[in-house]
């Protein structure tokens, strides 16, 4: 799997049945049939980088070029099976191509993300924020997961 730069023809990859802003935005099984898909805006400034691959996108946002850190968001469509490889490529691109030292992102445990895939990619849970979002009709906790480059 290779990540490549976003092009306007990739716009459909930025829409899907997942929670917005998630480190690992996997498709939600019980997404209502009539609900609008989540839409992610194309990059708008110097503090964003957007990469795509078949069936997924990786967005580096809030990039702090001085301290070399960024928040990561991933959107995965239902057809993509290798989430582990996608996470590994997202970390590799952030650390090598963007020369970042720290990557972090939000995870909503109620959405049943693949915590094992996050751990395998080097992410560790750093904090739990109770009632940080509204999910499935109730307040839900969110977690901050992060990884750092060791060199």
C-alpha cells in the first residue's frame, strides 16, 4: 500500500460512514441508511497534509512545524481490509516524509476501533476524556493516542 498526495479527483474518498476527526475512522456497522456521510474538507492551509490510497485517506492536521508534531485522522471505507498496513504507512509518512517527531489523535472507544492495530503501529493510549463527544444517543468518552519517533 502506498500513500499519495490528494487530488481533486479523490474527493469521494473524503466521504464515508465514520466519526469525524478519528485517529482510526473505521466504517460504523450501524450507520443509519438515510444519514449523510461524514465529509472531510480538502486541505486548506500550511498546517495540513492529506494523503490518499485505495479506499482510505490519512490527514495530518494542526501540524506544528516548530515542535514537529501533528494530529492524525484516518478515514477508511468498507472495502479496505489491511488497516494495520495503512496505520504503519501513516506513521512512516509522518516521521520520514514530513519529518515529524510526534503523532497523536482522538479515538472513541464506543465506536469499537481496532486498538490492537493502533498498538501494533506504535500508538499508546495517553489520556481518557470522559463524556467528550456525543455518540449513539449518549455522551461517550474519547481517548488520546500518540506515538513518538525514536531516533
